[in-house]
């Protein structure tokens, strides 16, 4: 992992869609760094204190919709009880009860972290998109990331004008009881992105 490149990486000027890609790339970096943290702890400490990260504000004017925080990272699992036990009993995290979402074809369990959440996904029904994912990835893995927006319909309209495709014409109600929509992974650097409407 090229740590120096990661820490010196800058947010370039661009449209709101580039902000989404920025968060995707950040999530990618965190996932790639995770297996190496035990070997590079002191090196990271030195790098943090010796490197200045420059952030450039996007050039677009204030708009109808606003991009918020990373809400959660979703993980598909073939064994929901086993995965829940891993985060609750081994790692000591607080987890939610299992929730069925028939409209989305999934069972979900949320893992609460200090600054975000993990969402464990398991297939519900024969036509579940999670089952299709598990058919290709037998042991499961990262399925999507979810980013908050303050106005999901305005976001959908604006992203469509920038050739970012949504996977549905209208938002659906997600696991948090709020409107959500998924963006086409081919338009988002190969990552399935979920937008969730929330008050920012």
C-alpha cells in the first residue's frame, strides 16, 4: 500500500458527483490499509505528524442538495448469525436486531461504530440481489457504501444530468425508514453507492 500517496492525496475541484467519487476512493483506501495496520503503526504516526494534507473546496456554487457523511459500509454475508456474533461477541460492538426488508430482498443487522455503521446483509427470497452477489462471492464481502444527502430527489436529478445513472426511477424506503437510491457502479468507479436522505 502506498501510504505516502494516500496521505498526500488531495480533493480536486469538481462537481458534486466528484465528491461522491472522493468518498468512494477514501473508503477504498481504508479497506486496503486495514490488513496492514499492525505492521505500520509507528510509521503512520510519524507520517501523520510530518505530512500536511491540503483540501481544496469544490468550485460549484451552493446548490439545492448537499452531500453529507458516510453513513455505513454494507457487507454481504452467507451466515448472518455467525457474522453478527463476530462483531458482537468477538469484537465487542453493539449490534441491532435482525430486520427483514422484503422490498429490498434482504435481512439486515447494523453494527454501531463511533463514527459510522456497518450493515450486514443476508438474502431474503429467491430473487434477492444479495443472493446474486453471494453466488459470485461465496464468502461474502463489501457490497456497497451509503452516503447521506439532504435532498435525494434533487440529487437524483442533478446526477442524471451528469450522466450518473440511478438503479431506480424513484427512491425506496431503506432500513432506517428514510428514502434511498442506488447509483450504478459502472458510473462510480466500480462501487455500488447508496444515497440516503437525512437532515444535515
